[in-house]
C-alpha cells in the first residue's frame, strides 16, 4: 500500500465541511490536507449542482495543482450530472449514499484517474447523453459499452475482468482501444466523452 491520498474538502456549509473532513480523517487510505496544502483530490459538497457549483468545480480543477474533483450533492438530475462531469468532476455521489467508506472509494478512484458514478445515476446519464448525436462513424461495441459502464462505476480492472469473464489484459486492451480511437487521455476522459457524445 502506498502513501495515503491527500484530500481537501470544499463546502458552502461549514458544518458539512467539518463533518466530511472528520469522516475522511478516520480513513487510513486518505489524508486530509492541511489548509494551503495542494491536495490530489478535492471533495465538493453541495445541495444542488447549479452554475455556482460548476464554476467552483472548473476553478478548482483549473488550479495550478489540478486536483481531481468528487462532487457530493443532495441530488443531481442527469443533465446536472453531465454538466458536472463536463466541468471536470471525476466522481459523483448523492449525500445520502456518501458514507465514509464510499466517499473514500470515490476519492481513491478519482486519484487513480477513474470516474465513479452511482449505477442508477449512470443509467440516467446514458439516457441524457443519448439525446445528443454521436460523431459520424463513432460507435462502441457491446463489449466496449459493458467495460466502460463498469469503469464509470469505479470498478478496478480485475473486478471488471471477473464480472465479465474476460482476462485483465482484455479489459485493459478494450479501454486502451477506446482511448486511442477517440484520442482521449485516460479512463475518466473516455467515460466523460462517451457520456457527452451519447456513445453508451
């Protein structure tokens, strides 16, 4: 096990910020950054995903250290979730589902370049994304869709391989093929692109 992932918390409500910071402090895989320290991941706790929150996500992501972002909101509609991902969020959680363990998993996934979305929210995102037209000639095979859905859920390569009865090498190859074909940076970028383009 490597060093704990450094994480900071931003909340418009100071009580929420204190509670989230306290919950994360009890998790050995993460370390809450001290004020002024650059964190690898920033957790943004909000009620609604509105323009102000999207501005916070964009500004935080555009900072010199470019931390990954996990957004925790009271609730999110599929369009709001799409906007959060497009603004740079790498993890989405509802507050009622954001236990310390689940939040830690989302933070670790974001730090590793993965995107985490609750399964039922993912279905809504896919439907919302399907409203747009994919680029001409763009499509995903059923295997690619299955793998990318599990990547979006924050599952590791070995877990995806076991669930789909593939080898880990096949899963890695599928993700690589998608990122190479569409000239994407990493797994998180692949998920965000596929959702926005309606490829899933």
